[in-house]
C-alpha cells in the first residue's frame, strides 16, 4: 500500500508539481471515492473530512488539481491541498475575500505534518535552485500580491 502511494506521488509530481490551476473553478466536480480517501495519509484524510463537515456536504467533491505533490532531493515529500478545487455548499467555509484555503504538508519517513496554510488565490510548489519553494499569489481586487517562500528544513519562510 505504501509503495503504491509513493509511486502515485512520484507520477503526480512529474505531471503536476509545477502545474498551476486557476483560482476559478476548472473542470467538472467528481466525488472522491471512499477507497481513494482511505489511501491518503491520516492527516490529509482528516483535513478532507473537516472540509466536508464545514461545507455541510454529504460527499467530498473535487476538481482536478485538488492535491499536488512535490518530492525534494533530500527525500522530503510535500503535499498541497487546494481547497479552491473543492465543491462546497457553504463556500465561505473554505474561501474568504482573501482567497481560498491552501494547506501544505511535509512527509519524512512516512510521518506527515502541516508546514504552511493560508487563504490565498493560488500556490505553486516547485524546486528553485535545489530548494523546495512555494510561490504564493495573494492578488485581489486588481492589486498584485505575489511572494516566494523557501523551505528551511522545518517550514517555509
């Protein structure tokens, strides 16, 4: 099971790590299957269930790009949840005037922990000069707001 998850993460990293999805809805919603939900790490599964509860929905509905993965050369694996890609009956539960909730987790030795969260328009994970980075787009109302954070081994700064 763990091997399958690692292979899946590597495949998705190659295709989606530097991909950017617009903060606006893309594609159709599809229901996240019980089996897929059970394959996620417990902390991410818990984040999905909390969003479902806040949305007051019977199912978790997502668009392509709701999860993105990045593997660092040091072996750390990053997982970003893009809540702007969630279907939500109570949209205010996941989005504010600042943007929608985005959360980033790191995994070392199979243990996951949250290392960043924010209500922003979008985030992109990438490797910049060998260092995992997050480009944050917090633009709104015609103003431009963008900044980059780099991984220091404990968190993004």
